[in-house]
């Protein structure tokens, strides 16, 4: 598995993943294009030309960054893909000296919450009815600077586009079975 910057050519595969995982709450092509046009940092995990998952980070100065989404294709879940993407997004935040990273995760998505907690995220708020049309609450989770620069646990490394991982992955994105999102509902 390799982690690479998201390309526009990846969008058709990403939109299929969005449809499968999130249905009516999926992000649209326009939403992804807006994220890329705004210069946000997006990665894909791929095996060959096949997209296994993706994640995005929006950085606002050195104060704050949001993980806007994190999604892993169903048949690639629980294989370390989500963990590798999250590790790489946090490494980018640390590289930019960001003091806190935030994300939103569906309140009923225990596996994603568990993954984020393993990376030092703590729940700091609730957004009632955030995910539409399901009206599912979102938990706002935060990881402060003292954790941002820490070495990852579990032997994960991301170097030269290669991700060597172990552990669990997560169905990601902004829906009841999704991972996280700091922007519009996908």
C-alpha cells in the first residue's frame, strides 16, 4: 500500500466509496474539488491504481487543523489503511507546527472513536443533528500540540509514500458508519 497526494483522476473511485459508505450523506465531486482548490492536504491510500481509502486535512495557520474526512473502502477495512492515513495526516500537521487538530465523528461510530482515541484525540463537544439527513450527532474530538509531535505507537511509519502499518482501520467519512469530517456532510 502506498500513500500519495490525491489527484483529480482519483475522484471517480472516491465517489464510489462515498456512495457505498455514506449514501445520502456522501460528499459530492464539487465538495472534493472545493477542498482541493482551497489547497487542503488530501491523501489516498492505494494498491496499484486502486484507491483503498482517503483522508483530508485543512490547516489554518499554525493554530488549528481539521481532519475533514477519512474513509476506507469496505473491503479494505481493518487492515491498517485508516491508521496509516490518520498517521500521515497528523505527521503533516506536525510538520506545519499546528498546535491542535480537530475532527468530527458520528456519535454512533464506536470503531472510529476508538481509533481516534488511540491517537490521543479526546471528545470536547457535540454537534446535535450534524449529519443530515440521518440527524445523527457528531462528536468533536481534539488532539493538542503535546500529542501532535509525538512518535506514533504500534510501529507505524510513513516514508517516501510507503505506509507500513499494523492494527485496525476504520470505515471513514461523515456518516453513522463514517470516520470524521470538519466540513460539510459528505
